[in-house]
């Protein structure tokens, strides 16, 4: 059965490559979700290096804050799912977090992977990959917008014209606050699945601030993408984990996808 599955996946990948060349624009973006998290433990240097190897355009990563105010790259508020410890991220100092194993849960060969700081990721990957930074849980970290803005300024990443760094959140008011500190950093609004979809009233308001609308892929239709793009906004849905989803998103003419498997698009 394993051999048959591999043959089917190989066939589908070839079809998708042909489909992409016919439908997707030349500037179509492939964003590696928490790195190439289908192949390596999410939000680790190993996952980001794998994304680079697989020629993703961007890496998507999540930032939260430690007890001593350091920006670290981890998705959950609690470390239990992705490390060998338990507890809230905000209750650890940075040095305490760095002692945790963030790779073994995924596979033994990744034992010893650590939770990286945002600075480590910037130092290693800026200039090699675009960075799509999601601000997590601003209710837990009241000054996270200011801290992230300062980190980008420190690295001279706050006045870029080519979207090397994009900051996104589900929280529109947070993005408004962040924008006051670094008004030239491109912004993306994440949108969860909602039965009633997205209204033109919402799009009009959002378009005054953000450049990207990044919806749950279950929301995406050709009509919605066309409406979003009519407001001069780009659409990069999340999160693609299967080959079947991709063709429909390409048919809808999205501007990019967030995926655990960037090689589904890249040779």
C-alpha cells in the first residue's frame, strides 16, 4: 500500500506543477507553515532550514514572549505539545526555554532542537527567505506589538519596500497598534472560518490598514478571492496539508498558500 500511495502522490505532484504553471501568476508565493513542518518539528531551525532546502518563498512563524521579555518562536501558549516539558511560555525565562528539547516529539533524529528566539531566525534566514511573522496571544503579552516593532527596527527591517517581512495576526486592533510603531511594515489579517464569510464592509475597513487577507482555506471561493483582490489586497489562505486542496485554491487564483509541504509546489 505504501508504494501505491507514493505513486499516487508523485502523479498528483506532477499534475499540480502543470496546473500551477497554467493558473498561478509568476509572483505566486509558497509559504512554509511554521517552516516545512510536514518534514521537521514546527517552528524550529530544522523546519526553517528544510523550507529553504525545498525553495519556499517565505517561512511562517509564531512569536510569543518569555518571562524576561524575549521574543521566541513557538505556536502554543504551553510548551507541553512540542517539548519535553510542561508550563506556559510566559512563565519561563529565555534561558530556561533554551534547555527544552523541541524536536524529539516529532522524531528521534530531531532530538536536541531548541525553541529559537526571533533574533536567531532573523540572523539565520533574513535575505534567504521572506519572513511571515504571526503575533500570538496579544491578550497574554500586552506590549508584544512594541517589542516586535523594536526587534524589527534593531535589525533594520522596518523600512523594506519588497515585503521581505510581513506581520500578521487575527487581531485587527493589534495590527493597528503595531502599525503606529512601524508604519512601513506590510500587514496581513488572518481570518478564521465563519459561516457568513467576509463582507464588503469588512474588506473596506481592513483595506485601510493591511495588504494581505489570509483566510482559513475553507472560506476560499473564486468569488471571495476576486472581491478581496478588488480592494487591492492579496490572498494567502492557510493551512494546506493535502494535495487535494491545492488545485481548488489555484483555480480561485489566490496569491499564495501557507502549507506544511512547500515541495508540493517547488521543484
